[in-house]
RNA sequence: GCGCCCGUAGCUCAGUUGGAUAGAGUGUCGGCCUCCGAAGCCGAAGGUCGCAGGUUCGAAUCCUGCCGGGCGCACCA
């Protein structure tokens, strides 16, 4: 419908003023106030400059030029020059049948046209359990992935992790210490060793010769406390398995796991360095090899190869993104914590320096700000080393998967978030997610009542024209704008828009439910109301699915 | 010091890319179950959109400068 209005406007403008460029679709938006019609455009105001005429005059000319369409009831000028469109009642109600006909596909589009897109998210190092921040990344990243699937992209969810660097060496040393009976309180404990209890668990499993399966590998503990390589391999697999179990409990699945070590073993790191040198953007200084990232917008040059020989982490990072590009991902999104925002300029600079046709703004980044966890009125410090942080598992166990996912995705990623565990636990029944789920359960209950009374629902017997109350209008408007919501949430990387939309939809439904009886004797009216209510249920199901939240039939 | 993000009702947060009278939840106060689920609904109160300028028909939204909070500024990852 929105598209129809845009097309009509563009056509009218072109015919009224052939010189005006209408390549960009005219700005059309949903009205906030029903008195302003269903859609409004500010196009007349934006044309005042070029046409040097009063906006209301321009609006009038456009309206006079508009092609008649049976789906548009009337068009009015309002305020300083808005053009308000009022849909014809039949066209307005058509949304109900659109939903019922499309079912789970309602809201989906082919905007992406099958284009490949990769969303890399979580990407936690396997040095401990996932914490709340990872949970936010998982909720946001997975919701974005679902949004892109719904808008016709071919989506790959990818998890990248470092399985060989300094932090992993530290992990191995920590597990080894535990395996030898050393505890963090002992003098012999490694200086920066991971102190969490989970390290002891890993050590015990290793000594017991357990076999753990993670990603596409299987590792058996060698039970030898002196074999550091074996310990490292086992510890990584063990912790990856734990992380995956948490992610599974959170209903997040990845398609591909990429290992940093593979970038070395496949020669990608080496090739990237050679290519950067050949491109002429490197120099040697102080015994190290530098990349002139300042040529590409970074605020200082970066060391690629340290004086002692090893590469800095950013080299495999660039190599990894070259691999992404070569794998055909013309669109790539990296969802990560805002504390890593410094790497963005670096990675993009490295990719530009290679001059292999990668666009300047590639890849896209979605950064989520910190989650502050409150417990007992005090902030819980997030420290991997101390091992005293709140894990994703803690939240799932205490608050539930649905509420945790909803909360973590319902906030704009750019904003810091406070997650009060006590509040979430004690008031779990007042979480907005229950409000939405309750709307769904209520509709299912109506269906049950219908059957109990020996009645049948029939769309054919429904007279949708009877749906003329303000509550019904509001609900129809809500379901009809769902496809636009999905479209814009995907384009804006805005999972929170889905959460807030569902809140609004449930609100419109609950009001309707309290205001009007659905199961009335008048069959034409009853079936019309049921058609609307069942369409609402479908949109609730589809929207909750985007968030990865369940739609229970009973609560 | 430099860079990125944030500042909207007591609290937690939205705000359709610059639109019309700034909205929800929660909390407070007052109503609604003989009726499809009261995990619900209806109403009231609550605002200098951090502050000050600027841009224009029009600013919570864009620009500049301050103030406040967070996160980064390694030959760590």
C-alpha cells in the first residue's frame, strides 16, 4: 500500500513538472493520528525550494494531477502542506486476507533477492563461559539474521574464534596448573591465569580422559599434566562445547565456525602480508613491519609484524575478512561489543590497502554497548579472569530463555543496558514478553471456546465490512504495517523495532479483546472478528519468530 | 589529550531517518470480572527532549561549543 502511494505521487509529480527528478521514491509515512488519514507525504514541502512556490499550492497541483485509484478513498491537504491519503475501506481491510493467505510468509519480502550476507556474531574466545555481553550479541545478531532471512537474503551465521593466541596459551597454562593441583591462592599459580572454577572442571575432565565434541572436532583428554599442547587442544574443545550448549539453550545456531589458526595453516595470513607489502602501503621501522593505515582513515599506523617476529592480531583479522569477501559475501555484518570499536578503522584500512575491489564501508558493523548486571542492588563486575561474572547460562536459568532474548534484543544496541537480575527474576510475570505471549495464548483460547460451543469459523461467511470500530481499525492498521516494519528493521539493523512493534500489536489486541465480544450470535460479524483475530495471531507468531521467542498456546 | 556511543516522565526505554498536539511500560492514585483467560482493560497525574547557539517553512532528530556518563586509544586479543 505504501508503495502504491509512492508510485501515485511520483507519477503525478512527473506529469506536473517533467523536469523534476523522481528517481528517489517520494517520502511517504504512516500517520500517527487517524485524522490525518493512513499515509502522509511531505513531498510538497520538499519541492518548495526548487519550484519556488507555496507548499499548499504545490500540494493542490499534485492532488489535481493524481491518477484515480479505487484503493484510495480521498486525498487531502493538511497543515503546512502535507498530502494525506485515506485508503478505501475495502483496500484497508484487505490486510486481513493478505495475512491469512500468506500465513507464516506474511511480512517476508524478496528485497534481498537472494544476495549472500554473512552475519558474524558472538565470536567469543574459548577461554571461559559466555557472559551477558555475549548474550546481548547473540540476541541481536540472531535477530538480525532472522530479519535478513525474512527479507530475502541468503544468510550465513558465522562464529570466529581465536584458538592459538596468547590468551589461549594462558588458558592452557591455567588448566595445567589446576591439573597439577595448584589453586589461584597458591604462590605457584600463573601470574595472569584464569581463576574461575570452570578451569578446575576442564582440568578434571582432561585428567579423566574424557572425550569432548565441539564444532566439527572430537578431542580426548590425554591425562598428561605435562603435555601443554594436548591440554590446550582439549581445553579449547571443552570450552567451545560449553559455549555451544549455552547458545543452543538460547536457540542460537551457527552455520560456520572459523578458526584463527586455519588462517595461518592455509597460508592466508602470509599471503595477506605479501599482498599488503606489494601494494606499497607498508614500511619497516624499529625492527617491525608497519601498515600505513593512516592512508585510509586510521588515526595512527599499525604494526603488522612485531620486532620479535610474530604478527599482531589485526593481520589475521584482515586475512579473515579477505576470505569472507572471496567467499562471495558482498554484504557482511559484524556484530560485536563496542569495546572493540577501535578495530573497525584498522580492518577497513587493511582491506582498502589491498585494493581488491572491496567497498570502503565494508563490512558493516553493529556494536552493542555494555550490559551492566545488577544483583542485590549492586553492580556485578564482568571479569573473565576473576571468574565471578554473570554468565548467559545464569540468565537463562533464572529469567528464562524467552524473556532473556526479548530483553537483550529489545534495546537499541547503541545504548547501554542495565540488566537487573533480581528484578527480572522477582517480577518475571510482568515482563513485556509475557504480555505479548499472553495475547497469543488468549487468541488460542478463543479458538478453543469456539470449538467448545460447537461453532465453526468460516472466512467465507465473514462480512469484513462490519469491522468498523476504532479498535478494529487500529488492529487492522497494526497488522498491515508489519511488512514495512520488517523491511525497515532489517535495513536499519534495528531488532528493537520488532520488539516494540509486537508490544504495540499486543496492546491493540488486548484493548480490542476487552472492548468487544468475538463469539457473538451474528455469524457474519462473528466470522469477521475471528478473521481479524486469527490474522493477529499469525502476525504475533511471525514477529515472535523474528526474535526467537516462543508463542505458547497456553500459559 | 584524541576517537566512538549515550543523555527524552520518579525509574526502564521508544520515537517511522527533519514533520502535525513528544509516546509506551513501570511506579503512584481512581475505576472494571454473572460475560471468549484480570499475566488483561479504562482513566488521572507526571516533560525546559542535558545546556547554549546555529541551519529552515518546521529540530528530540542535522551542525558547532560546552556539561555529564560509558567504552576505546599496545610491537595484547
